[in-house]
């Protein structure tokens, strides 16, 4: 009995220690530990552009100004890709998902820090500090858009989440879903006066390593976003 109590106390101490390391921060630059969580500004559902105007203006943008994105812009882009848009029991999101199983995860490399989106609480958690944009560009066949952009979103997927219900068709459904999410994000860039481009040419294993993705988590899209450079 004493041994069991000792083990339980040790587990509680370890959990408490972990909680001490990770913290809630109010500014991304104040994040110092892996797991630090930043609450995002509330997403706006009323913009200045119509859907038709955003669709008409969407182009692939590969050259960006040396101008940072704001936390609000980062928030709005995450919300457009995977944000919760219905607070009922289903907690439906901005992009359609087969069976509402939501196999996608969204990350952003911003200010040399890798953040992971938590849709249920509209927050981001720090996954890695000191991650160079050039490393992601090198893993993506040296594409200059990734080197230039102030923020690079990465969408990954867990086929297993969808396969549990749909079996062999899971891969198809996940690939369809990442297209939905990516288009939402691109249209949101237009609404924010920004630009972006979807990139599927990268070395899967290297991107997995850089982002420290789970074993059964596949990188699907890299989307650099920023202020369009005019000639």
C-alpha cells in the first residue's frame, strides 16, 4: 500500500512539474517553454469582402514583403482553416469533414517558432522554438516562397481517424478535406489583404522530422502567407 501511494505521489509531482514548465502567455514572444499556450483573438465573421470578391481575387502568391503578420491575422487564418463554427454538441468546424471526424492538424511557423492550433479553445501551443524558415524551405525543394513568407502554415492529417469509420476510403476523404481547409485559408488571406500559395512538393520524412509529427501523422500541405510584394 505504501509503495502504491509513493508511486501516485511521484506521478502527481511529475504532472505538477510539467504544469510549471508550460504556461499560458499573452504574447507569442513571451513563450519560452514547449507547451506554452497562447489564446488567440476572437475570429471575426464579418469582413469587408464578399465571398465572390475573394474568389475572383485569389491568385497564387510567391513573393512577399518583409512585413510581419499580426496575431489577429494568424488567428483569423487558423479559424478559417479549422476553427469551430458551431458550439452545439457536434462542435462543427469551418471546413467539411467526412463523418465529422476531423483528421487534420494545423501548424504555423512564425517568428522562428512552431505553433500548433487547438481548435476547441481557439488557442495555439508552442511545439518548437528556434526553427529556421530556411530549414522548412530546404525540405520543400528550396522554394523561395517559404523563405520569404513571414508565416508558413502546415496542414497534416491522421488517416487513422477517418479509417476507423471509412476503412480504405479514408485516404481519399482526408485528401479531399485538406483541399477544403486550404482553400478556406487562401480565401481568408485575400479577405485580410494578404496572399499565399499551396505547396505540395516537399520531402515528407524531413518535414515530419522538423515538425516532430507523430508516427502516423502525414504532412499534406505547406502554405506560406504574407503581404504580397508588388513589382
